[in-house]
C-alpha cells in the first residue's frame, strides 16, 4: 500500500456553512477532530458562506458526517476514500508501476 | 539520458534535481543552474536561470513553485515552463523576445524537505520540516514566514497549525535564502510569481490589508489579460484581484514581501482545480493546467517589460 495505508477510509468533505452559528460550530468541531483543512488554509478563515474542504480520518469523518446530517448543514463528499484515490492514481502511472 | 523526461507526471525530488542538472548540461546557451543555500535538512536550494547570455544589463523575473509541499502541480508547472521556454525559443517570437531581454529565475521546488516528505511519508504535508524545540510539531508555513507584517492577521503562532508563521520572520532557511537572493537582485527583478494550488485564482498584493497598491492599474491590467489568456486555452475561469479581498487576509506572504521590496509586478497563482480533486489533481490534468498557465505567465512577463 502507498503511504503504508495511512489514508484508508479517509474522506474529503465539502461543507457550506450558511449561518454564523454553523460556521462557529464547524470551527469548534474541526479543532476537536484535528482535521486537515484543504480550503481555506486556516480554521479561523471559516465564516458563513465560506466553502470548506476538509480531509478527515475514517473515525473523524463518521463524527463529522453525523453532525452535518443531524444539523442539516449543507455538505458533499468530494473523496470517499483517499487511500483508494491515491492508489488509483498510482496505477495510472505505468512507468512507476513497472518499477 | 533524460531526453524522454515525462512532463505529464509528477516527479519525486531526486528526479527533479536530476532533470535540473540535465537541463543545465544540455542547454548551456540558455540555462544555468546554481544553489542559493541549503534547506533545514541540508538539501540544496536549486534555481535555474533562463535567458540568452549577454554582457548588457537585463531585467529579470522570478518564478517559484512548491512552497507548500502537497501542491504538486506547482513543481510540475515550473518544469513545464522551463521545457517550453527552451523548446520554443527558436520558434516563438514572444519567447525569443522574453529570453533575449530578460533573465528568468525558476525555483522548481522551494520547500524541498516538505516536498520530499510528501512523497515518502505524508502526501498532505504543507509546511517546511524544521523542528520546534518546545513542541512535538514540525514545520512552518513558508508563506507566512516572510518579513512583512509577520504574525499578523491570517497567520498562526501555534506550531501545530498549518499556517504557523514560525518563531521569527525568515526563521526558515528556505525563506531566508530566497529573500536574500531577491533582495540582492531587487533592482533587476520586475516580476515575482509564486505558484500554489488550488482555487483557480490569480492574486496580487496586498494580502495583509484591504488597501489598493499604488500601481494597481498596471498590475490589475496584467492580471486581467492573464486570466483571459488562461480562459482562451480550455475555457477555464480564474478569479483575479487583491489576495485580501479575493481570498482572505494573510500576513507574512512572499508576494507581499516581493512587492514591498520594490518588485512592481508581484503575483500568486492558485492553479487548478476548484476542489473536485484538490491536491490530488490527476496527472492527466498536468498538461492542460500547464498549457493555460504558460499563456498567463508569458502575458505577465510581457507586461513586466513595459514601464509602469
């Protein structure tokens, strides 16, 4: 496995906080879950109407998705399994695969 | 031989370095290679200097890629740019003019330690790899570490954050080396361009405040033409404008530092995409991204030749 399978089950989720309260809750949740924020670069930039792309581990993504569904926060899963995507991209490199 | 080097794939650091040596060796009339210092982990910080050699005074343009380790499309673009510049010198009058009148400094991988780490350990590593003596967290955001409103808005003082600005400005040897080089060359350098991902934006100063820059007209006009050029290739739309209002407020950025040190055309590109793949932009999209970005860079470079 690439990167020793460390991204197995990881997801990238796009979240659209539509109110200041949602943005506030997201900031808190991201801090607690210690997520890897892709966009914006810092949790402090998350405000109402800021598109946030967040990379979460398998366990954290369960917690985050449960919250988003329960609170009806608009969101979309961009990458369902980061490890699978990395490996799929690796497979498309014939030269490296041969190595 | 690297004559069949594949520009449509991402390369690890050792391959990029071999490629730089090869370009230097095989194109002595247009390319020279030098190191401006060492990274935290002791790697050389290589820069390629492109341009027809002459005894007369020439202005210059600086291009850096890979300041943030996980943004792999950046180094891929820098390599593409060098390849295209050399290969089209004799066939493209615009490129001939650029390389005859200017030197172009290209630093394909700014954050060499971080880039290496992103290949071997953590694909999504962003920062440098310096060790903080008091915390267990590694690295500094190389684009928050410059001596320009350092540690102000949009930067973190927490060493574990991805936007950690470092213990002091230019604490990172990579930042210090480039700052020293650019400072020495500041009278020659007309344009600074730094390549990041992802958002599809072309940004110019200021990042640290909302006010307009004094030469807004020239810089905005060049940016406007550059994004039109990008769109002309595959229809991809880029937003453009001051970084503070187009993206968000940040401090200690290389673009602001370059501008405040006298480089009149200073830009940061946020390359493809807008999040469908994010940092995992497939290799199949390297070529279209580089083709359209090449048009923008040539456009800005031509602007930089004019008085503002």
